[in-house]
C-alpha cells in the first residue's frame, strides 16, 4: 500500500500586495508559483500557491485590501536554507539593501572538536596517557568503579565534591580572575542557603547526605555514557531513548546528539526534532544509541565503561595540535613578500593590507588587548600632539604637517584619513605628510617638532609608554580614530583546514590559560578570537567612503 504523507500541507497568509509578495518569495526562496487564481466573483480574492516541489507543502498568499490579520499573528521573518556561504552572503546583501533584513546570519561553526579530549574538555572523563600512567592502583580502581552504574550513584558525587574544592583552591592560587569571579558569586549565593539551614536547625551534614548527594547522583546518571571517544566529533554524543520518567526528569537531554546539534531548541521540542530526523541523527553519530537507562544499568552493573585513556587523543590536544617548530625570524625586509609566502605558517599583518593587498591569505584570528582605546578584538589610534597643543582639536591641525608610519597602515594612515575625510577641502586636509617607517619614529618626529600630529595605535602607544617612557614625554592624546578590527594573525592559503584549527586552538589557549599569563601581561594581550576576512570588511568600507568624499590620499 502506498504511504501517504499526512504532515503539514499548506499555510495561508493575507497580504496587502499579492504581486509584490509573490516576487519576494520567488527571489528569496526556491519556490515557484504552482497555482494562481484571479477573482471571478465580486467577493473573491486573488490567490497564489507557491511551492519548492521538494515536499507536499505549499505557501498560500491571499490578496487582502484592508485586513492583514491572520490566526498566526504577524508574519515576522523568513528562514531559508542555502547550499553555500556565497548564496547566504548574496541573499543577506539583497535583504540589507531592501531594508528587510531582520537579523544578520550567524556562524554556528562545526561540531565541538574538543569534546571528550582530556585536559581540553573540562567535562571529559577521559585521561591522557601521561596522567593515567601516574595513577596508583587505588586511583585506577576508583576510576573503574566510577564507570559502573552503582559507582555513578554512590561514588561520583563524592569525587565531584572533592573536585569542586580542589578546583576552587587552584583557581584562587593561580589568580584566574574570570574563574575567581564565578566562584566568588557562587560562594556568596551559598551564604543565605547555609544561613537558612542554621536558622531552622537543619543539619548541614544531613542536607549534604539527603539533598545534595541524591541530586548530584541523578545528574551523574543522566551524564552516564552520554559521550564516548571517537575520531569524528559528531560520533561522540549519544541518543538515549529513555522512558517518560527519565525524559521529564532530565528535560529530554537524553537526546544528547540533538541538544548538541541544536542547543537553542527548548527542551520540550527535542523529542519532536529527534523523531522527525531520527535516521539522520543516528547516521551522524554513527549508531551511538542506548535503549534507555535500564540498559545501561543492566550492562554496567559490574562491568565498567571503558573510559580511561582517550585512544584518539592519548596525549591530549597539545600533542595533536603540535605544529612544526621553526626557527624564529627577524622582521622581514619585505613584509608583503613575507605575508604572501606560500610556506607561511603564522604571522601578523594589518587590517588594511589584509583587505587591499592579501586576497589569498587565511585569517587565523585576532587578539584582544588591554590598552586604552581597545574593545574586544577592535582597536583605535590616538591622535598624538605636543603637550603645548593639548587644548586643540583635530580641526585646528588643518594645514599642518602629519607624520605616518606608512601608507598601507590602518592605524597610522587610513584610520586618520577616514577621520579627516569629512573635513577635507579640494582633496586635502593637511599641508604636508611625512612617512617615518614606524610608530616609534613617528612619536620621535612629533616630539622633535618636525611634524605636528600622528595617529599611533593604542597598543603600540601603551607598550612604548611602559618600556620607553622618554619617547612619549611631552606628548598628549587629543582624541582617537574610530574603532577598527585589530591586527589579524594570518597563515598561507596552503595551510590546511586541520592546521588552521590547530593554530586557532593554540592561540586561544595562549589568550586564556593561566600558564601563559606572563606572556599575555608582557604583550598586553587579554584574549583571542577566531576571526575571518569578512570581519575586516568595515576597513574597506571606510576607505571607500573616504575616497568618495574626495580624500583619495591623506
């Protein structure tokens, strides 16, 4: 017997202008008009049926002269699946130009490659080979007991409490400020709870045994074998078809592959998504399936799950992410050739050359800096003048001499160019321009009086003030340029996607892990964000705007 699709067949909307609405859907989706009805009675309406012909579903648009209310309320947005990023960019730009773009597209990224990786995933139950080899026989026994079902209920809560105390101690010992703030808030919130217990003569020990322990045990049941070691990140997360009681208790997080894939889906929507795409999820997670918590209990009542050394990352992510160690080079004489070298592994360039001169390199990411004039991975330049001119504004420097490090510098040249472009007259603002070759030398020229003003990037200025205070003596800032994406870390177009991911993870660790705090403090680094070429589009836009205004060169 032929199977009939009994799912959603159509939805109808009242529209004010049918022809414009049809044109909108034809341009933004792959739909076609499959039926069109003109009114042939006095009270009839124009109707158009649209479909992409991939499923038995149609969008019905009905002409309504005055009333546009529908039972579904106002129709606020349209979601369209695109095959390529280029198609997304094209549709986004079209929608932006027409004023109908409600929200910029988001880059959700690939599955979490750090999932289950020891010493990288903070929730991983796996160990590196080095750490496992240092365990005593008793410690290994405790790990194996923990990986049985009774162990999850009885032993894991104790180990979790111990880990919490150790983690708090290590956090405050290492001076990890974000983690210290988190634990401080947590501890402060515990004070009223403990106060309530004392006030009502409720034993803290009894509370730990009767409330905390059972609740922790339940969470450990939910996470029992929810992840496994696998080469493919999508194959590391389970689908557990638990019974109704467990599903409600754990808010459907037993459908863990769905939760990882669509973290924004509310808990009550997870079962529907799973039932609809069950075969696809089981294909993607390579059959990582458990038929309820009862199956786990029966299979692992005595026999532990083999969660010891991660076979795919036996030495953790650091060994996997190791990149060839090459001899450090001095600053290249020809920076452009250096950046364009097909063997380039990692280097730092400027945002303007990236957009204008380096179309083929890949962007690894951008550091966040702790300097006045920096926000996130954006930075600005300070307008530096002599202290005698401290009460002046940028407008007062019309017809004066400016010094720049180079004409391909965003911070020293193009950021300033964009700032003075609205004030230009006959294509000029300054009377003369000098090129010093570096921000340090530009400071020296302003200090010596051979130039009147310079734009010095915020990070360079802060580092010079720290290490060479004499170079900024007698100089002041009278303002800043607009924020722009900071200096990008780049790699060759020949660098593989795997190596690019390794570089990003390594720089992310440099920007966050306590062991690199000394390096960060020395370089004023606060954090690191993976970025992309498109993040630097504002630099191109600003340069184009300055040229259109009449200021082609500074």
